[in-house]
C-alpha cells in the first residue's frame, strides 16, 4: 500500500516559519524554486503560479522582504515582456504586492522598476495598462514619502527614456518629472540641462493632454529658475533654447523664446557669448505672417538694450548695454545638441542682477556680424528681419565703432545692394547705417581701424576702388570738403560711399528713377548736404558714361531746386557771399555742364543772370532734341514755383536786371508754341520798374566756366555721334 500523503503547509505559513527560524537559506531556496521552475517556466500556467507564489512569499516575509527584493523582483520584471497579456497583468499585480510590502526598501531598485513600468505604460492591453497605473501611483507615493531617493543614479535613465516617441511613455515620463519636481528634498533643477531638450521635444507631441502636462512641467521649472537664479546652469541650457527657438512647431518656439527672454533677464552678461545663436533663432521670427504672429513674444523699437517688455511682434536681444570685451574671439560653448544652421534685432530693456554685473565676458562680435550678414544677404527673409538686422548693425557701429570697422569692407557691398529693397523703411535704416559708417571718426584711415588704402576687400561689380587721400581728389572737390563745416565728421568711407552709390544708380537705372531722389534727400538729412552735392559733382565730372552723367545731374538739380531738405544749401548758393559757396557753385557748375538746361537753372538759382544769358546764346550751336525742349519746358514751369519767387520779383527792376530779361527771352525763343511758351510770354509782358537788384557774384571766372561748358558739350556731341554710328552699323548687320 502507498504511504499516506502528508499535506504540505501553505506557502505563506512555510515562509513565515523560515522567517521565525531565521532560516535565510531556505527562504532563498523557496524564492529560487518559484522563480526558476515556475515564474520563468515555459508553461503559462506555471508562470502564473510562480508570480502568485512570489507575491505571497513577499507578503509572508513582511518587513524582511527588503532582504530578498532582488530575487523577488527580477523574475517578475522578466514577465513584463511576456507575450500573454494575462501574464503581464499577473506580473504587474505581483510586483504591486511586492512593492506595497517593501515600501522604501525598493528605492535601491528604483531604476529597474521605472524601466519596467515605462514599458507597461505603453502596453496595448487596457487591463495591463490599468494595473501598471496602480503600481505607478504606489511607487510615486513611496518616492514622495522618502528622503533617500537616488536622483543622481536616476537621471541617466530619465535622459534616455525622455526621447521616447510613444505617447503613453511620454505621458509616463512627464508625470514622473512633475512628481520629482514637487518633492522638496529633490532638487531636479540641478539636472535640468540633462532633460530640457527632451522636454521641448515632448512639447511637440500630437496629444493635447501630453502637451499640456509638458507645459505645466516647464512652467514649474521656470518658476524655480526665477526663484533661484544663482543656482541655475544658464550657460549649459542656452544652446538648447537656441535650437528650439527655431523649431517649426509654434508652441515649442514660443515657449523657447519665453525661456530665452527670462534667461537674458536673469543671467545678463552670462548670455553674451551666445549672442550670435540667439540672433540666429530670433531674427527670422520677426518676419512671421499674420497667421503666426502668436509666436512673436517681445519687441522693441530700438536695439539699445535687451529685453523685458512684451509686444505682439517679437524680438529677443542680448544685453548690449553692458561694456563689451576688448575684442572678438569668444565662441559659442559646446552643447550636447548641435545646430546645423549658421550661427547667427531689435531690443528691449533688460535689468541685470548685481551678481551678473561683475561677470567678465567677451562679446563674440565676429559671430554676430556673420549672423547679421547672413540674414541681410538672404533675399527670402522678411522686411521686419531686415530692419532688425540694420538696427543691430547701426547699434554696433555706435557702441563699438573701431571693432565694427574691421567688418565694413565685407558689409559695404551688402548695404549698397540693400538700397534696392522694396521697402522704404528698410532703405531708411540702410541709409542711416551707411551715413553712420561714412561719418564715424573710427572710419579714418589709421592703424588698421579704417579702410586699407581705400579699397574694398571684397570688390564686386558695383563697387569701385576709391582714393583714400584727399590729394587724389580734384582740386575743387578737395577744397570744398576742407571748407565744409561737417568735414571733421567725414571719413574715407564717405567718398567711397558716394562713388559706389552713383555707380549703383548707373547700373540700375530703375533704382535711380524710382528711389534716386528719395535716397539722396534722406542722405542730405543724415549727412551734410553740401558735402554730398560737392562730392557727387566731383565724381560726375570724371564720369565716362556721359548719358548717365546728364541724367544724374538732372536728378540732382531737381532735388536741389525742389526739396525742402536743401533749403539752407539753396540759400547759401543764392547769395554766393562766401568763398565756400562760390567754390561749391564752381564745382556744381562743372558737372552741371553735362546737362545744358540744368546749368542755366543753376545760374538762375545763384543769380548769375549774365552768364545764364551767355549760356543760352550757346544753345544755338547745340543739337536741339525733343528731350532738350522738354527740359526747357520744365525749367519754365519751375520758374513759376515758390523757389524762384525772388527771381520773379527781380523782373520788376528791368534796368538792373537786363540779362535776366534777355535770358528769359532766350528761353522763350527756344520754345515752340506751347503752354510753357504762353506762360513765359505772359510773364515777360508784365515787366515794369521796381526796386534795385543785386549784382552778380564776383571772384568767379565766368569765361573759364563758359569754356568748360563748351568742352563738355562737345564731348556729349561726340558721344552721340559715336552711339549713332554704332547703331547704324548694327542696322547694316541686321539687314545683311
């Protein structure tokens, strides 16, 4: 007969007996059998029994379960990967019981538990997911209650898992970050540089709930940063923000810009080495269309100092108000994340903490200029970005002129091309910058700070080589510039600017027609009008393209006679009382000879009526064309304008102004029977006696001027004949 079966004691009672006996080896033996022969078995039912047995064993061990946690947890975590969802659920239930009993003792094993839970968070089975959520809440309670959490050991795992693309895994990660952030004894802010990039990537998740959770987490971190700025690693996070400020997602970009603004406010000069990167990120945002203006966080009207005030169109600046270093050379510190775009605004007021005022940093001026150059050269950028770039360049020339003049040769061609911009505001800012370059004392040729021999380092098709010394200019031009009251503020770039501006007008006639008068008038406001007209007249005197010279002289003459900006210069020329004014008249006259009618109008302006009459007598020897008669017609119309009020009043004194009368009659004889003819004829019929008039200015050799006029007109005649000959030859070739 078989021996009677002796029933074995239940597993919990057996384990409790071993505990009472302090029989550690038997306890481990029981756990090993449950793990190897059951929980890790090939048969599903055996695995299920093993999981239940391990949970029961843990309950029986009670507070002593902490001594055997490694043996208890490992087989359960292995079952988390089981293909059977029911077994995954039992594994989750078993681990819940193990953790519930062990409580704080499981913290040394937190990383493996977290790793397993992060996988279950994305489990497709709802029951498994529900069980994992219960276990997750239990583990969070334990971490919250404990003051022994190993944050240093956990951060590498968190940094790895934060880049998961699974929505549930992301939600799991964010929930843990929020929990850890809320624990007073855990300072997660110290490790924020490790996880900030991942947080911004999660912020772009498709799930609104996850994005909201991430916004909350980032908001909490930002609050902590504001409370404890002294302990924040601003420099380690700067490049991360620069990268995400350029994100395609509006929410990510907006959040990153808000952070960047706070960093600049709190860190002050610490952010200066990252100026080029910040500008790279912010400048393109200034040109967002109306649909994306929500992304623009802050804006200022000038880049004097960077940024606190909020505005609906954003810009973000570095603290340019603080003293900068002795020279460029600071490079962007390395970051865990690299950016492929070139390291490249408009500014807002920024108040720095006292601790930051003593920080010695060097501005990476070369990097900033490279960024501004890149954005200004990019034809696809918007108007607001171009304006911001020009404001930044202007500000840098004001604050660090000598350092900036090292970059002038490379910037100069770009600034000249910008004059062709479609926006008037862009052109205005560009002219302000060019005027500052042309008038800054730092631009004088000395010790490498100014232009080198007046030549452009990067010559282009529009740029010319300019003589750097005044002795290389014509005698009249040099004398005029020496006498100009604004000469001390001019530098060698002024004359270079004038040459290149005229060259650009010559190559782009549409620019001259549409914006020429606008550009010159603005320059007369920004610089000295006398210097501008004096230098342009001197340059045009040597212009080889006679047709352009005639057109340009006509444009300058119209501006001189009609623009309110030239009021003082007109008065100076009208009287010719000083040697300077007479010298200016002679300089203008020599170039004005490219256009006979403008030469006469200049004589009318300066009250040189006899010489005007002598010039008109020479018109009989000129080739009278339709364009010529049109210009005479316009001059007659101009005489009726307020500018020539004094001239019309002088018609009352016939005796003292005979040559004025003769000159006007000469114009009348040149005109065909037209409205202008009738207008001038009617005016001359009203002549009568009146007060005495002034005499022509002395100390001017009008004979020499008249000879110069004839010489210039002969050149124009020869040029027209040459053009006609070339056209005739071309016609013959076409016929053949």
